[in-house]
């Protein structure tokens, strides 16, 4: 069956805070990145003229992405818990969100959202010190040593995928060890953090000759833990990868396609029938 794209109509204005924040975030991002009054106008002009090299946009052989099947998701929040344990995430700042929703026909479904790792990411555009940047494989990542805590990226993100550390953490992670053990260091006070697609697993797996999305050790924790297989991960540049094959045969959509962010997270919509 040929691939189709569909548009999912949201039923609540505050759905995942996307509808409520997107318009304002885009306006702020534009104000910060364009125009004569922009503090970054000189920087961007140098980039345009070729005096500064921009971070990569999936220029190598891989482009990592995730497919979330909303028709399968049961709202168990296992993805949230495994992510919080593996990445030592604060309980009040989850990198994965799971929200109960209804289709236009009234059927209940659950919507989950990690960072979407946008190909045209507003957070990357507004960062004045390049603490947020694209890796060559398309992942949007943070350099915490460079981050100055200005929070421009947090404001610019139209998907509420970034969290700022106001205080140094001293808490014990309640998700450890039941849902996993911490595989990365805690982020310090004064920086913005977010989902990384468990890039430490991806990188280590590739060095071992493993395939992310196929080998569990090289695959994001949220994908591995899902009890109903609602999440797939893999290389979007590889037409023979499981994720690419699933996308090819299903109707899919991305969040706020009209914004032009080109997310690397796609969704299979829930069925409308009760």
C-alpha cells in the first residue's frame, strides 16, 4: 500500500500544550533569529556568507527517527519510566510525556511525545552559543558545557520538549532500579535538557557493529520497554529498516507540519471507531 500522510485534528486546545504554545514560540523564535534587531543577525549573516560552518543536517549515512503508533499505545507510561531511569531524569521534568486524549468520534487514545529531533529545529536556530546543535546523523543534542542557561531554546521549541534545571539535583531517582539504571550523568544546575534518543546507546552500539532499532543495546530505552510495540526506532535513510518499511505501508503524520520543523518522529493515528 502506498504511503499516505494524514492530518490529525486535535480535540483540546491545551493538547500536550502544543496548540497553546506553538504560535507564541514560533513568533519568539522568529524575533530572536531574524531582522535587524536580532542579537544573532550578524552571526546568521556570517553563516549565510559561509564564514562559519553550520552543524550537520544528517549528512552521513544515518538519519535516526522514531515511529509511534497511537492506535497501539495503552498509556502505561512505561516509556516515561524507563527514560527517567536510564537518563536519570527529574520526576517533575519528564523527557517523555503521555497524555490521554479522544478522537473526534470520542474514542480514547494516548498520545506520547519525546523530543522530535526536528530537521529544521527552532531551538538550534536561536542558541547564541551553539550549545544546541545538529549532529551529522540529524539528532538535536546539547553541549552542557557550552549552555549559558538563557532558555531561548526552551521558548523557541513549539513542542514543549525542553526542561530547564533551576536547582542542582540531590534527589534519589524513584525509577531506579525498577525501570533501569542511570547510564548517563545528571545534568548540572542552570542548563536546559531534553530527550537524546539515548544517543549514548546508539553510538556505543554502532562501535560494536550493532544496528540501532534492531539490537536492544543500541536502541532507546523507551522503545525497548514498550509492552505493546507502539514505538519503532531506526534509520530513516535506510528503506529496508523496519521503521522505514512500517512508515511506507501506513498513514502517518507529524506534529504541526505547518511549522516546517520536519520532525524525525512520526505518528500512526488512532482509529476513529469506538
